[in-house]
């Protein structure tokens, strides 16, 4: 799966996860948040351990070390 990490209007990171067949630029056009923090690919392995890697050349953004933890936390508790 691909993801884009946006900064919401309060300054909090918000991950959007979407299928590989959708381009980063296409997804970006659909989201109202102004700032892209990072983008890449996310995988989950045994034990629900997330890894984030890669980049989006069209968005000039790449995965960050903290992205996997943010995505895992948001999936565990979407209200945070």
C-alpha cells in the first residue's frame, strides 16, 4: 500500500493509506490539507509491525523513520 502523511489544520500528522494502483499525485489532488509531511509505501508483517519506506517523486516527499509508528497508532486508535 502507499501512503501520504499530511499535516492537518491543527498541526497533527494524518496518514492516508491507499492502493498501489493510485498515483501519489492523484491522491494528493483529493485531500484538502495543504502540507505533505512525507510519502512512501507501508507494509505490515507478523505481529502488526509496520514499516514505511520509499518516496514519491511527484510530491517530492519520502518516508520518515517515525511514519510507521504514526500509522500504527492511528490504526489502533483513530481518535488520537
